[in-house]
């Protein structure tokens, strides 16, 4: 197992960086303090991103609303308190079938925040799908 580094720190709730996707507001709550990052999503994304994998482990916890998680080729739904655990390299997706959902994401390993910032910039600029796929690939994200 690779050793992980984590800073001993308390981060106040009002210290978060906001990034926006077309159907998501993401608050980067714990970044730059080692190999664990925390993001807080509010989403209305009905389709979710295409199935993808990445070089970091991830846990997603449904805080509010209903969410559907894809692991492999199987969708599984869940409400508040549902947890999805994803080892690095496992293809997955997430969507919100109705209403709004809030998801807390904990990423371990390669930094997630760089991808989140880059994707937000691309969405805001109206980038093409090819540009989005290229930049995601630079962060180790693979489609399918």
C-alpha cells in the first residue's frame, strides 16, 4: 500500500472554493492538505457524466435527495445515507433521477480538485466534447 499524506487541520465551513458545472454546484471543501480531498455537490444532473474511471479512490455519500449510481453495467438507487465506494480504475457514473440531490465526495489519491476546476472552466467557455475528453484524460480520467 502506498503511504498517504494528510495534514492535521480544521477547515471552517465557510472556507470552500465554488466551481460550477452545467447541472452541479461543487464546493471544494478540503483541498491542498495532502492525499484526501472533500467536495460537496448539489446536483440536478439527470443523465450524469458518461461512465468513467480515474486514478483516485472515491467515496460518495448521499446527504439529501435521491441518487442513482452506476458501477460496471448496473444502476443502483439510494437516498440519504447511501454510500458508494469506488476503488481507482472502476468505471462508474452518478445521476439524479428527479429533484435536487446533495452528495459529499471524499477522494483519496491523485488530486481531484484540478480536474474539477478545469472542467468548470471548459463548461463556462462552451468547450467541445473533444476538448473536455482531452483535458479529462490529462487528469487520468478514462471514459468507459
